[in-house]
C-alpha cells in the first residue's frame, strides 16, 4: 500500500511505521493520522506480523503535535469530526491485537504525545521531550490525552502537566511512568525491536487476550475481572495452550502458531 505521509517496512515479523514529515517535525495532520490507522489495520490482518513499531523520521521529532495550520479556521463541527476520527484511530492502536511499541526519537508534543500514549509500550531516546501544550492555544487535548495521561501518571501529575503545558525530558517522563525505557538515541530502534522480538516468542492469542484484559480495566462498561476470567478460559481452547503446556512438561522451547 502506498502512503503520502508514512513509511512502512516488515522485517522478521516486526511491522515498522515511520511518520515521514520531517520538514513539519512529523506533525500530525488528518491524512497522516488516517494513514497510521490504515497501516495498523493492515499489520493486524497480516499473519506474518507479530508486533508493530511506531516511530518518527529523523532525530528531532516523533510527532511535534497536530498540524495547526490545518485546523486553525475549523468550525465546531469540523473540530468535532477531527477529534472523533483521530480518537477512533488512536483507540484502534490501543486495542491492537498485535503489540504496538512507540520508539520516541524526539519531540512528542500534543497529538504526538497522545499517539505515543495510545501504544502499549513506550521507549524514548534520551533526547525525547514530552508535552501537552494545547492550553497555550486555548484548547484541550483532542485525542484522549486527558484520559490516557491520568491512567499513566495519576490525576495530580496529569492535571499539572495539562494545565501548565510544561515540556518534560525523557528522564522525567520515565520517572513518572509515562515511558517504559529511556536509551541513547543510537540504541532506540534496537531496544524497541528487542522488546517486540521477545513478545513475538510468546503465544499470539494469549498476547492479544492480555491486551484486551488490561484495556477492560479502564472501560467504564466492562468488568475487567470478568474479562480476565473469560479470556483465561478461552485460551484453554487454543492449540497454543496445548503446545505451551506440552513444551513446559518436555522442558523445551514452545513453537507457537497463533491458533
């Protein structure tokens, strides 16, 4: 599939999506967000893909916010559509049955920070910077930043972060729990691939079930405990469960097929 704003590559079961607007610091316009959504759907439908890596081109920015020039003159209805459609894409990433790791190579501001938060795991370079500066524009975040940030860093810190519009370095983001790992820029992609490769050795159906269980904890209309019970029982029907238990008993490495 051809895209205008992103690059994609599949190597050894890892599907890499690179936001490719370096002249705009990889700012997220409407088309870019929709292309990311299409690429994630494609990866989820590809049986050869075990994990998805999301990053930005260059070393300056993962995604330095939304493309303000695109929406500055929007009406209320246009703004609502922008937010709803973006939320749909970011939620599809959060609920991806294949794990999505964000490799944050620079600025992750506004929509860029929200995009990173929609991924299951975040790895940041030492030079990465995070912020939700929307109040400087007279706005709130539009892609669930107020919701996912609370989940990751807690209510008090989230409110401070959102209301001051402060930009924080990677080390502080790691201390707060906003990112999982911080590594030198030169090691960023390798670290993200290392995590995805390790996850790729596990049972794909069980990985997808874990993602559903964790997301269920935060869903207002679901009981996470019940979801876990159902997912646990459902795994017993899989060939992967039979293979995993047999491999354990035979003291060998399991060969999971995702069935």
